[in-house]
């Protein structure tokens, strides 16, 4: 299983959204979905960054879904645009196989990235 699939799997099992910010008690705010609390944060002197923390948590499902979608699309484009032919560097470190600057030409880095994204 790739790390992308692991992320998708975790979010597929998480509480369905939308997750919404909601002010609750004297010293806590929360992120809710329907009647349930998804996350709770201390506020005020207990956590002076709670506003930003809860905003990030409330938007996490949509943000991560978008990032995964964009990442999968980018991976497809990288795969389509890379050449499986190995690099061939000249004495100046220039890759003559892909007409790109070395020592690690962009094609080689893209192939490494694709392997990592595929979990290999
Ligand atoms: Zn190359």
C-alpha cells in the first residue's frame, strides 16, 4: 500500500464532514459534525493559537482531499512526461539522454519520486 493510499484509507474511515467550527464553553472551542464533537481545543490563556488550530482541523478533510486529488493528478502527469531511459551524463554533468542539467537531471529525480510515491 502506498502512503497516498494510507492517507486516503485513514480519511475514508474518519467522521464524514463537513466539519464546522463551533464556540462552546468558557475555555474550550470545538470542531463539530452534526451533533458530534470531532476535536476540542483549549482557548484563551490555555492555547493562544486555538483559533488557527481549530480552523486547520475544521478544514482538514477538504484540504487533504484536494491535496490527494491534485497529487494523484500530478503523479499521472509526471509519469506521462518522464522517460524510462537511464541518464547519460557527459564530463560536465549534463544529461545527454534527456537534454537536462545534471548531476541529477529532472527526469532522474522524477523517476525516483514516482518510485517513492508508489511505495517502492
Ligand atoms: Zn537524465
